[in-house]
C-alpha cells in the first residue's frame, strides 16, 4: 500500500501541469470550444482527405440544391459542394488567423519592448502611433490598409497583422515598465550586459505569458476580420474557399436558399466563440489570482 501511494506522488512539474489542465478544462464550454478547435484544425490539415468533393468543381446542373444525402450542406450558385468548401474554408480562415497573429505579436512585442525599456521620446513616439491606430475602428483600418496592399491571402494576413499589432505593443510596454526596475534586471545592467541583451534575456520572458493569452483570443478576432473583409470584397481572391466570401456569395440568395449564407456564418460564429472561450480559460489557468473564481 505504501508503495502504491508513493507511486502516485507527482513531481512539482507534473503537479503544475495537472493544475493547469484542471483549471483550463474546468468548465463545459471550454471543453466544447476546445473540441471545436480540434475539429477545425483537423479539417484544415487534412482537407483533401476530409472533403467529399472537389471544392472548386462546378456542376451547373446542381445549382442551389438543398441539403441531401449526396450533398450534406447542399450546393452553391455554381453547383459546388458546400461541405467541401466549408472544409477548405477552414484551412484559409485558420491560416489567416495564425499567420496574422504571429505577425502582430512579433512586431507588437518588439515595439512594446523597445518603448518600455528605452522610454523617453522613443516611448512617446511609438505609443502615440499605437494610440492613433487603436482610435480607428478595426474594420475601417483594415479596409484602408487592405486597399493599399491589395487582395490576396498574403496581403490579408499582413493587413490583419498590422491592425492587431497595437494591442501587443501596449501590453508588452506595460509588462516591461513593471519589471525593468526589479533587482535581477538591475543586476544584469551591473554585470555589464548590453541594453539589448538585458531586455531580451531578463525582461522579454516576463512578457510572453500575457501575450500568449492575447494571441489566443486574437485568433478569433483575426478570423472574424478576414470574414468581414472577404464579405466586403477585400479579402481572399476567388475561387479560393473562404467562409466570409461564401457568406457574401450566398447573401443574394438569402430568401430562397438561406443555407448557402447561414452555414458558413454558423461556422464563423462557432470558431470565433471557441477561440474566445479557450483564450479566457487560458488566462484563468496562467494567472493564479483568477483560479477558482468561476
């Protein structure tokens, strides 16, 4: 009996991992949201295997068909299978969300680190630019930048990344200001470390956790922004499958065949909700002050 009890004793690292997972998956919405994200990621990676039809193959004899055993979600105005286009649309939407978030995070964290660590006029200039960008509504700013860069998958990723960048810059700056006067940072200065080395080695690691939570929540924002831009005709070029473009194409048939627009819209809502719920749970799991508050 004693040996069995000793075998169940967890190491500190295992205990922290268990506590994190227990806190993260504490509620049913988070478990559902994580399951939705898992399914979407699976569809995005294995789209050629998961899709029952070619998402770009047109069949004008089967235009605007309703749900059936042959086409589970029906067909669009060009006779293309909606389920297949939904699956391939997950690949485009998740790619935009991931890459644009990486762009926003890498640039925003760098600017926030420079502004917070150097201070003075550098801080003032960077933060005033970030404030100006944040004062403009996201969609309007994205439309402005998108009109300059043009349409296309790469340009829309860069556009959304620039739009989301100020949030990371401001959060990182706040973290830098709170830790740069601590003893270990001062010790780094005394030991002769350069400003860059001291900032990267001692300050930057403290900025990763809150920005990781922000990135998780911004994945949903990026997907929603891409859908809005595609709906307005400024997003991914056709015939590439995109949920936002599918909603835009189906809007004109909303009275007769509403499923063409409603189904991709439901997938947008579910995916954005899942990322927001999981991002909120990740914040609770990484912040000891919020554990057990739900």
